[in-house]
């Protein structure tokens, strides 16, 4: 079975600061690029943007590090207006994530006209 992380509430996919830090610890290159509040940006300025959610748009939702962090942290992995959960689907299914107002589900890929 393949595990996939989705957001199960209206709002949108987002990770907590704790989840991003743990992903960094486990070696996620995209999480290492994320500049969070209080950290120094590559341009030399400290990020003072105040928020408590972080999205990693380039990380696949079946990324082993993402799955591990959501499993370990449970609801603490979810960012602001998120409720991250893991969905299991058969390994041989070609899948995609669909959403409405940020609430997501996994669908089998098919043709649409």
C-alpha cells in the first residue's frame, strides 16, 4: 500500500513549524530551503513574517520523510487551518490529489474533457 498525506478540512495543506523542523532533521531538502520567522533569509535579512503555517509545494505527498513526520507528530504536524491525515491506496494506482476549498482527497487519475 502507498501512503499519501492530505488535508481533511477546509483551509489548505500546511505544516506546523515543528513538522518543518523535523523534516529538516530527517534530511528534506525542500524543508531546509524554507525560511521561517526569526531565521535569516539568503538575502541577509531576518524573516519577520509572522505566521504559523508552512507549505512545501514541491514535496510529493507520498514523500517518505513527509509521511514519517505526519505519523510521528500526529495532529501536531498540521499547520494553521489544516488537518493532515494519511490515506492508503494500492501501490499500482495512478493517483492525484483533488480539493475543494482546501479540503483534499485522493483520486485515481483518469481522462477528463
